[in-house]
C-alpha cells in the first residue's frame, strides 16, 4: 500500500487564499497556474466564492438549487443530506423536512450547461430531528430515510411513509446501499446497517412493502462509517479501517485512523474498490484484498467529503474543492468554496452543497480537457487522460480522437526538438506525413492536392516560424524529416501519396548533400520529374539528375547530362569515374540508337575503355537489343585499337568459332608485329609482347586461314618461329623442323614443336614426329653435317617418345653405348614395363575366363545322365541316342520334343488366356 504524500503546494495555496482572498499555486514545472474565476450575483450570500488553480479545467461549478427554494422565510434551515436519482433531487434538512426537486438541464447561449430546479414537494416527517441520510431505490420507487436513528421507507413521488411489514430499524447510526448486489433480485435493495452501541453490522433487504434482515456480522469495534460492495464491507472503526467479507468471514485490517479527530470517509468507487481518508492528508485506495493498486492522492487534513468522477477524485474541505487525477495523482484543479457541507457523486453527476444551497460540478468534455492540456503543452497528461477516456467514448470515436491527440502531441514535441518522442507519436497516430512535409517550404510538389487538417494539428506556420532564423535548428529539423521520411516510405504509411514523400525526400537529400540521394534514384521511387529536375539542377546535382531522367525512361536526356559532366561543360564531382559509368550504362542500354550515337564519343575519348560498350554486351543475335558482331567490326574499322580489343573479346574470351574473326585477329596481330619490325623506334619488349600474342593465337586456333597468314609473313626472316607453326598447321612438319633446326638452330624449340604438334594425336603419331626430328638431326647432307649432340640430347630427354628398335637401326655403329646410356636405360625400362604389363593383362584375362567357366558350370548344376531306361518328360519315350536337351532343373528331354513344344507354345497360351477369360 501507499503511505505518505506531499501536500505542501496545495497547503501553501490555501494559506495564501485565506490571507489575501486569491488562489494560486505552482504546478509540476514551477510556473503559476492559470486562475479560473466563476462569479454569481449572489455568490457572497450563498456562501461560495470560486477561484480556481489548475493544469486542466475539469469541472465548472453550476448553481442548481437557490437558498430561497430551500429556506423560504426560515433563516435557520440547513441542508443535512442530499440524494439524486436521475432528474430527481432530494434534500434532507435539519427541521425534519424532505424536499423534492426536479432538475432540468439546459444549455446557455454561450454553450454552457445550466440547471433549473423546480420544487415539486416537501414533506415533514414529524420527528423534529434532522434528516441525516437519504438513499433512493429507484426500482422500488422508494426513498430510504435515516432520521432520529430510525430508518423509514417513503414513496419517492408522494414522500408518504410506506408500511415495512412491521419491521422497524431503530437505533441506526449509519447505513449504506449495496451497489453491487448479490441476491440477484431486481426488485429489492440490499443494505448494510450499523446499530448504536453494538459491535455488529446487519445485512438487510428492502422490498416494496417490507424490510427483511438477512444476516448480522460481528465487528471488532463500533463502526463509525461503512460502504458495501458485493460481500465486502469496508468499515471505519474508531481506531482504524478494515475490510470484512460477510460471506466467508475473512477480514483485513488496513491502516489506523482516529475517528474522534476527523470524520472518516469510506467511499465505494468501483467494483471491489474503495476510497478512504488516511492520516497525513491522503486519499487512499484499497481493494477487497486490502491492497492499494493506485497511488494515493494528496489532499488536506481537513477533507470532509469525497466523490469520484472518473478519472478524477473530488475532495471537499473547509474552504476548497480539489480535483486530483486518479491516473497520475496530480492536483488538476482547485475551487474555493466556503461553507461546504456535502459532496457526493450520483451516476456520474457530482453534487456539492453548502448549508443553504446546492450546486452541480459539471465535468467538461474530456476532449476539451485534453485540448486544454495540449494547449498548455502538458503532453503526457493529455495522453494519459486520452487513454483513460477510452472507457467513456464509443470505440470508433475514440480511435479517431486518440489518433488526433497523438498527432497533436507529436507536433508539440516536434516544436520542442524532442524528435524521438515526436516520431513515435506520429507513428502511433498514423499521421498523414504531408502534414509534416508542408511545414518545410517548397518540399511538397506543386501538383500536390494536400491541404492541412482543420482544425489544425499545430500552431506553426512553417519551418521559418519554428526556427526564427536559427540555421542550426533548421538543419536539425531537416535531419529529422529525412530520418522520418526514410522510415515512412518503407512502410504502409505512405500509401496513396508516395509521390509527395519521395519528391520531398529527394529535395532534402539534394539540398543537404545527403549520401542517400543516389540510392533513392537508383532504386524504385516515385519522385516527380517536373518538381525534382529543377531542384537537382538548382543544387548542381547533375549526375543525380541523369539518374532521375533514366528512371523516368528518358535515357537520351540522361546521357546528354552525363556527357556534359565528362566533357567539363557541367561541374559535378559525384562520380570521379563517370566516363566508365557512362560506358557501362551504354553496354547495357537496350536502345541501340543511343548506343551508336554515343559510341563514337566514347571511343574518341578512350578506345580501350570505350570498346567495353561492345565487349560487355551480349553478342547473341537472337536477343532483342543486342548487336551483331559483324556490324560492330565494320563500325570499329576507324578505331584500330578498339577493333583489336573487340576481336580479342570475340575470339579469346567468347570463343566464337568463326573463321573470319580468327583470321581477322591473326592478320591484325601479324600486321602489328610487322609494323613494329619496320619501325626503328620500337622496343624489344613491344615486339616480344606482340609476337607472343601472335604465336599464342597461331598455336591455339584452328580456324584461321593458314595460307593467308603464311603468305603475309613469308618474307620476314624474324618470324621463322611463326612460319614453322603455320607449316605445322599444314602438316608440313619437315619444313617446320627444317626451319627450327637448321635456320633457327633452336633444338629446344624443335622439341617443343614436336610435343605441340602431336598433342592431339595418338602415341604412334608422336613417335613418328620425334623420329622425323631425329632424322633431321642425323642428316649428313645438310650444311654443317649431322648434329650428333642435338640427336643424343633428344634421345636421352625423350626416350619414352621413341621406338627403340627403330632408333638402333638409325644410329651410326661408331656411337658408344655410354653416350646413349640414359636413352638405352629408359628404352629398356619401357620395354620391361611393357612386357610386365602385357603379362599382367594376359593373367587377368585368363582369370576372367576361368571365372566365367566356373560360373557356367555352376549354372548347369552338374552332369546330366541319359540312359536307355530313362524316359523323356515330354513324350515319355526312352532315349535311343545320347543327344538331348535339358529343361530348367536338369531334366533331360528329346531335342525334337523341345522343338515341337516351342512351336505349340503360342497356341497353348491362347487357350490358357481363353480359359482365364471364362473365369473372369
């Protein structure tokens, strides 16, 4: 439970009011709270003076019954108790009268609520004692009256006493009605009664014509006050409060309270929940288990009455009416009220009475209270009150109200630079984001049909009004909007006005130089071209403008913009590699007219990069938007470097198998080499690199026209190696080897040639080629004679590539064996290896044959015995000769019987099928 509280500010306000006649206090932000004054021409005479302090105006005090209507000519008449049932108001006075008034509600010309009280009847009870308590039982049309310690039941209309079946309740000090009855009888009222000088509470039921006692419950002390809810009785004893369940007998002591010092307050405020006056000037809440689930409200020590009008607790003391919120326990409103005697709530209506007159505390609509809180920037209080209003407002209306309040709260915190809170309120309130965008000048598209909400959600004209020229604040507001729009566009909140959101976001990105501008334009977006293009141009975002043109299908305008940037006509450093970007864009562009139109510009700027327009593009002629390689080659004739690179792409990378591409590339390679040979300034490295490309192509490709290339380089003495390769392609190995051995005198190149030329052939072809090379080495008729050393080296290095028998027949007899030792060892090893390998193969074949024979015998299952005494299973005749056939299982039969059986088999099958059909 909650104990203790701070009442300093309220107490100080009361002291100042008593001293100076005014009311003022400090709220949570230590600022003076606005005063609220209500006046009446006869306010002094009636005994009330209204001055209010508040963070919200929750109630207005409205006169209901004037003193003359109660007192008449009598001066000493005082109001002792009140009861309100619908439009019927009952007053009990100290002269033992009951006054019956009809309250008529009306609305003034200013739109405020007022009451007219029409006196219907008054009745003297004849006891000359004050009427101390009145309770209405509307279902029975009865009024329960406590006067002179006796409970009397009277008719609500005539105020005449009605018989109670002989039962009279006397010696009663207090009673209460059970507003949560347990009997289930709609035509009776449950009541708890406290009897004088008895430590007990009686539970009774009041019927239309009788009063019946049900149960008596013993209490530890004489109760001073009580309240009843279901089976739970909340009691104020002389020293403390307690809760008692009269059904189970369970009890729970709450907290101490001295009834002799202060009048106790025991007020039922809801199902199984009570409000109690606690020490220290606190209003404590307690449920049926004795637990306080709400924090206490801090009122004064001298509170004499309390009422609840959700979500407020209203308390009356000697000179004030205070209004506290049950939601945050804060003081919301204070009204000065002299000579206050009674304060009670009846079905949501709070009635306040002095000794002479009656007033109604009219609650202002919660919507007005919430708007007042927002107007004074009490955002959290407004939101708390909005959530509390859910129980009193229809669901659909509440949802609309809640969203609007959240939006208003968001704008208040937005203006206070509390962006995280504002964003959350905007999100929960499902704010039309254009309300926010409209605060930023020129961000909404000119074509937008948006108009601000009416009544307005905020008091700001625009961003300039908000910031008053403070540029740092301007930037903070823009950063917030960027963040918020980025989140909104990826959610469902932007549905229906995506163009406004994306266009505003683009403008903010461009204006602030935000890095996400390009990401926005490169992805799916709804930026309006008519609004966005001038804005990007204004802020010199030309590359981004090109992206915008491209996204809107205007590739020609995009390329013109980018070309101007690359050419230096426009200044934009967004993409230092813009030329490469344009080339890449053209390589994927489906508009071939644009490609041809800009290809020459790209090639003139840089052929090596520009040719990527064609090399990165698919070469399939079947696909729409692709280029024919023949057209590209024709177009590139005036750009030699680009042509070479494109042919290399077709031949070496794409591996297109077309003779003209291979031949063309080979011719270009050859021309390049010949040109470098004839150029005195050419370096050896340049020539070497060019020759390597040519040699690689000549060796790897089989599609070029060999004779054409051979004729082209025939006269160059520096390209003997290339000529040898070409002779090899023509199967003219003797010419090739002659060039390599006798003209180039390069034995290593000759050996490499033999390996290359025989790479795709069988071993015999390879042997013949190496034997041919050996013959060239041993030819004595060439200038310089036989090349013995080269021949020996060849044999020793490639022993596995020679037929040893053929070699030995070719070698001169005078060669020594040690000279050929590596060759002979290799040849001998190869021979032995071949012999061993063949023996293994023969052995494996024999083993396989034996295995097959074994499997065959196993399948036959042993010998078949035929004799003259044994008969055939098919014809049952004996065997006259050894020839026979075997049925499965080894049963011997005549050969001619098997043949006959095989011929008759189709006929038998037909009979069998017919037999089966008859049984189907």
